[in-house]
C-alpha cells in the first residue's frame, strides 16, 4: 500500500510540475527572443525575409501585429507596409516571418518583439520622418533606414 501511495504522489508531482512549465518552453509562441548584436541580427533577419514564406493565415498574423505600429522611418505608414522596402523594414519583416513560422508567435507577442527590436536598433527612438529627410542611407542608430540594398546595410 505504501508503494502505491509513493507512486501516486510521484505521479501527482510530475503532473503538477508539467503544468507549471511556462508556456514559452512549451512552444506556445511567446518564447522570448534575445537581441544581442544589431549588425549580425539585421543580416540574419533580412535573410529570413527572403527565405521564410508564410501561409495565408501566418501572413494575417503578421498584418495584425505590424499594421498598428508606425514605420520608424516614415510614420505616415505602418511597419507592415512602410513606404519602401528599406533594410530596417526588411529586418522587421524577416524577424516577423521567423517568429511566426518557427516560434509560433501570435500577433500580440509578435508586436511586442518587433517594438523591442526597433528600440534595440535605435535606443534613442525614431522620428518617423527619416525617409523624407534624406535618412534612407543613414544607420539605424542615426534615425536612418540602414540603406536600401540587402547586401549593403549601413551601420
């Protein structure tokens, strides 16, 4: 009888522990991404923009998340469309593709991650008018778009 109770208690402990595991480690779409290096991660994220194709439903998740965020370089547009495919926008679009397709992010978590990425690229913030002030070729940290060519990001 004592052995049965021990087994029952162990089963209850394992079940309780499994239920306490954070959703992120279960792949529920909110596993936090780490931003460590603007240069290497910009190139990485731009690569995801071209290499990861989203389904129609995933594209909708992306639109839902990005359409409410003003483009940092041209705030009269959302970052979902931006005014042009600059390197800053491509990095956001690629990051989004990766987080949706590989990490199962929902629109709420994606929006938070994108805002964090944009803040990481320029901790001083963006004015929202760089495209109209000749900032397309400027580095992110100088309120710019990082250039227009994927193989020539301006840092």
